[in-house]
C-alpha cells in the first residue's frame, strides 16, 4: 500500500529572510560601484575632449609652420585657413588647411557643463587661469602663447594631468 505525503512544499520564513538578506548585501555592493562608474565616464569624456582639442591644435601647428592657433582659435580649428591662419568658411586654393574639428566640444562635467566657449589668454606669464581670465560661462581656457588648453571645471582650469583627482577637484 502506498502512503501519500500530503505536505505542501513551500519556503519557510527563515529561508525567505536569508534570501532577502543576500539580495540586500549584493545591492549594497553593486549600487556604489555603479554610481562610481558614472563619475568615471564623465572623467573619461573630459580626457577624450582634451585629447581631441590638443590633437587638433598640434595638427594646426604642424600645417602652419609651427605657428599655433591664436586669439581666434575657434575659427582657426573649425574652418579653412591659409598658411597665415586667416580663416574662411569654404576651401579653395588660398585656404587649403582645415577644418581640424567640426566644433569645440561642450564641457562634459562641472558647473560649466555644456559650455563650449573658449577664453583665450595671450600673456605668456599666465600659466594657469586666474579670476580675471576665467568667467562663469566658458568651457575651455587656452593660452595662445604657451599653446596650453584646459577645461574650465568648477572655477579652475583642469589640465589632463589633474584628472586623477576627485570630481570636484578639476
């Protein structure tokens, strides 16, 4: 004769509590890692934008007999130029160089996020931006004498070497 087991198979309360605790531990580990990834992506975007701008400036300088872009850096990098750096919207025999980038990238981080304006400094003694040369709406700072471009992040210009710092330390 066969005996039937009439018990129903279900999870006990202890098993459910253990599963919930395990899910909580996994969430406590995963959520901070995901949020750090966002800050890392912003840092990576800033590094990439700096690399693009610096490469465009280097190419411009190489094609213009060692002369870097000047006070009109935006036009010189985004339009056609002649050997003297004079800009023109269309390419012709007199303006065979460029454009080196389509547009100045917008700043991806900081209080000036989204701004692409460039503040140009022409004083060789100014090796980093000061309060008078950096405003609140510029994305980038460029010294045409030193050929140095930096990001205007949180009121100070960040060099590519500074990018290992915290997000607000740019």
